[in-house]
C-alpha cells in the first residue's frame, strides 16, 4: 500500500538525499569507513553542506528548524540505509537524534549560539555518553561523578559503548552531582574534546556498524566550566534524559523499518537474478511464500512507523508508546533480515552483500536505547498501573 505521510516538501527533500547518496555513498566510501572504523569528517561536512544533518537545529542557528517533524530524518534513514550504508545512517543519527536535541530543547542560549551553528554544518560532531561499564539500561547506577568547584565541575569516571565516541568534538555526558540515586542526583554536562583529563580511549571492535566508531571514554579530574551544564540547572539530568528517550527510541524503530524495507528489496532482486536447478530462486514456492510473509511484515511495520512519526509530530508520543514501538519494530526487523539472509544462501553470509552488513547492524537495535526487555517492562508497568 502507498504511504501517505509525506507531502511535496518531504519528497523534494528526498531528491536532495538521493543526490547526496549518489555522490558520496559509493562502494569505495563504504569500504573506507569500514576499514577506518569511522565515517570521515569530509562526508559529515558534505552532509552539512547538503542540509541533511542538523535538521532539528532552529533556522536562527543555521539549521532546517524541523524540531518536531521527524519525517525528514526518516527520509534520510530510508535512502541511506537503502544504499547499504548503515554506518553512515548511524553517524547521522547520533548527531541529529542524540546530541543535537539536548542542546536544542534544553540548552541555554549561550550553549545554542556556541555549538548549534557548527553542529548543523558538521563542523562540530557530538555524542551522548550515558552507559558505563557497570550501568547500562539502569542509568541510576552510574558512577561518573561531577563535583562542584569554583567556576565549574571536576568530573571523574568512565563511559563505554559510546557511539561516535572517538570522533566527537563534544560529548553530552550524564553525571552524578548528588548523593544516592534519586532523580535530582544527576545532571548533564557538555564535555569538550581537548579538556585536560578527558580521554576518548580505545575504539571498540563491534559485530556490526563497522564503519561507525564506538569508544570507551574516561574522565580523570576533568574541569568542565559551569556554562557547560545543560540548561544551566543542576539536578535535572535524569528528567532531561527521560524527555529525550522517546525520540531516541523512535529513531531506532525508524531505522529498523528502513532496514526491513531495504532487505525486502535486496532479497527480491537477488532471488530474481540467482538460479538453482535451472530455475530462478524466486520461482520456488517456498521463496515466494517467504517473500510474501516479509512483505506483509514490512507493510505492517510502515503502518506502525507512520503512526509513530505523526504522534511525535503532534507531541503525543509517550514514553510507553516509544518503548512499545521500539521493541516491536526491531524484533520484526531481525526476523525479516534473517529470512533475507537465508534466501541469499551462502552469499547472505558474505559482508560484501548489503544484506549481511544490515543483519549484523540490526542486532544492536534490540540492545541500545534500552534493551527490549526493559522496553517490555516499561510497557507492562503502564498496563499494570505501576510507575
């Protein structure tokens, strides 16, 4: 069925993204990103120049001003992932869905003026540091501290699994500024590259997203000036995280939907071209039945995705809505990609083929942004009337 959530402006923007993909998302570029373990700065700058990152940055700071209309970001995901560039889509997502929103929605005027114009162009890249070696989905268990001193904070601790952690110029960092684990014991600081005692650490080698860097971060007596405290208010970090989590989780679901659509297209094309026992793979009944099943799943996934996109635009996407969408979408993605790999046969296991790379990339979708088990707990608590 034809989707009807995009208007002329969205489709005009899709043409811009397609042109960017044609120019910059080549086989050579993908191979370089994978070999280097990161997306090069030139590509990010080109994305900024093309206007396909920084979409939520207000126009006064050089962005597109699409604060609530995530449909434009969805188009970026659709076209970049269709081109087999999941790592690039991931790098865009960290910039636009994790780092920028904290400054746009919660930053002080000075913070917005300092960073947003250069984040919109790709000159400044951001990351979000929440997870620690001993604290993943349970963020109240973090140990990284920020002790108040004259003029700022002294930060000590470590973060891990930080996407864009190696290439980021600024890191939106979740820290403890109080005692215990009450919500008002946490704050968010912007830690800048080059601050003494801040170490980007080693680049982690992952199963998927080979071309998008993930790193460990360490903080040893790092002085962070008080003007880098998000919103200028101490003790609001946990609430601020909760405010942005629906966007983060929706963005993961949207990426899952885009990968599912791409997997269907790649698999149909492959089974039409490949032959076995004198027949095309697609002419076998099992193949057609499998494709029919995942085609129906993709249709359902888009229907759910479109509803989530419109709910977010209208500021009606609750934390429970986002959690439910995230776990449902990513689990459908995993099933769809698994069938796609199977129908590719041996070639589905070779990372030269986009279906293999997408399969490896997809595994983390059920983990980050809060594991799917935690997503079910959030939804089940709402059903049971618990908080």
